[in-house]
């Protein structure tokens, strides 16, 4: 590390509310796609930037994250890295990675953090030297992924791991769900002035057709109810002053699942 060339990150909408993300290392010329939600927009961005796709880093097996794996591999002969916990479900996977593995990407090292809950094998990719993490469907702006395959406790443990990342970490997420998340978050913590302000800001951004991501760990710590399970005001609202963090998380997640 330390060659001084910053990582270049391009984020763009795919499908309806998925994010495509390309990362590019100017030093080596390597380019990777974080997940592969849709072939067309990813190829359009590669063409616009005049980048050749060298790798895909898959976070989990859901169709809206792997749909373009095989078409992109056919077009670019890129290599595909994905979670060992669900490798059999990742189309075209070449390399399976697990907790603590380090991937060399040009002049950058990428650390693998297992973040199960949304799916059993879900991984996040963390680049310490760039202070950026790709968390897909684990954390969203003011929200978190639905707990589809795992348990609430498993998902909470995953969020706790990500909470250990530095506050200034930029978080790239799998979906633009921010406005709906903000409306729900306000039901859990209506007295949080940072949340009230951010909810207004993101409504305005969306009204202008802009996206609301990436976010930062610092901002999520202040406004994301799923990361604030130890906040006395939230515990009081839920009547769970003596519950464990995982129990509070499970209650908030359950309320979000029922929220209209
Ligand atoms: Fe998903």
C-alpha cells in the first residue's frame, strides 16, 4: 500500500433500486464490480470509463446480486470471488473466501468480513487503506437487510462486527431503500434530531432524482435504529430497558417487517 493512488469508486443504479459499484485501481489498471446486479448498466459504466472488468466480488447469492455474473464473465473473462458459505449458489465462482481472508486487488488489500443473517453466507468487503466497506444487504442507510436465512441474533452479530469499523468508513450498500427506512426509523426514535434532519434531507435528494448512498459509519451510528439498540430512548419506546442488544434488534427488525 502507500503508493498514493486513491481507489476510484463509481456507483450507479441497476434494475430499479439496486446499486452497481465499480472499483478501479489506477496504479494497476484493475477494475472490479461489487456484485453484478445487471449487465447493461455495468457494461455502460465500464465503457464510459474505458475500464476492463477484471474481477467480480460477490456478497451473496440472491439473483439481484449475481444475475450478470455469467454474461460479464463471458464478455471480460473476469474472475469471480464469493462467499465460501454459499459458493455452490454463486454462478461462475472461481474463488471462495471466508472470514479474515485478504484479497489483493492491485495496490489494495481487501479484507473479507462474514456478515450472515440476510443469507447464511453473506460477506462484506472492507478496504482498510481506502476506508471503505461494501456491505450489500447487511446495512442500508438507516436500515438493515431483511433476515431471510439467518436469525436475528446472527444478523446482530454481523452488525456488531461492522460497528467495529472506523467511524469515517464509507459504506456502500446494495439498495436505495433510504426514504422508506427513514420513515420507519422515525417511528422507533422520533426524538432523534439527527434522524429528523436526515429524513428531510433524503426525501429532498430523492425528490431531485439523486441517490442517498454511500453513507458513513458515523452517520449510521447516529441515525440507524438497528445500530442503536443500546440507546436508552429506543429501549424506553420499545419497553425493553433490560433486554439484550440482540433482543432489541429482533424487535426492531420485526416491526420493520410489519411496517407499511
Ligand atoms: Fe439480497
